[in-house]
C-alpha cells in the first residue's frame, strides 16, 4: 500500500478491524520509510447497480439521492436523521441482495421508498407520493390521503380520529377543509 505522506510502497499493518457490518476491513498502517501512520479500507468490489430513468437513460445507483429524497419528504417532521440514513441503506441493500438483477427502474425505487415512509410518517409519505406520482390536482392528492387513512384504520383494526404516530388523521383533514366533502364536488379547487 502506497504511503499517503511519502509515496513509499511498503508499509506494515499495525491493526485490523472489521467495519460497516462486516463488509469493510479497516487497517491501520505504518510506512516503513517515513514512519507515518495512515488508515486504509478494503471493501468488496460489488457489481454496479444501474438505475433506468423515466426517459430511458441509465446511471449508477446513488444512495445519496435516495437519502436526499427522504430528507425533503421528512423536512420539519420528527424523524431522526439516523433513521433516514438507515432507510437509505436498507433500500440499497434490498436491491443488491434481493436478486441478481443489476438494473432497476426509478419506479421500483420510488415504490420502495413510499412503502417505508408509509410506516414511518404519514405526512412524509404524502409529500413524497405527491412528487413521485406527480399529482395533477387536489382530487388525486385527497384520494391518496383517504387511501392512507383507510389502510391505517384497517391495519389498526379501529376507527379513530387519526393514525397516531404516522402524522395523519381525519380531524386534520376536516380542519383543513379536505374532510368529508370531497373537493372535487366543488369544481376540483375547493372553492
């Protein structure tokens, strides 16, 4: 391993540790020429994971983009950053370990993100879904909120005024004017 200080190619390993859930090895080294110490990481060279964009272009999967989308959806929501990082890693891991498929569509990624957000925070889920599914009007937006509410009540086995921890509730819809009187009945714009 080449020394980062003097460029000499011979070094001695002082310490070896497993890092990143066993997928990386961290080595502490000492240059045999200048005596400086430095750290190296060894990681398995994984097959690239390609994302097929809506317009047909292909680009390498970037978990940072998934994390940025999660951050935007959860902005000003009580969701810890560490949980979003963990979700981003879980999404990437599910695609890498799930099959031998090396190309995935943006649609598959978006659906996976929405599935995870639905369980985490209802408001963040609706925010992400509104961009991902390209809601065209308030009616489409309202339909998605109603579907989320209905699914949450079925899963909880109870009919109450909210979904609790995920941040959405019928009372919030009624207060906003998006409750029982469907906005589409009034020309689609709520006026």
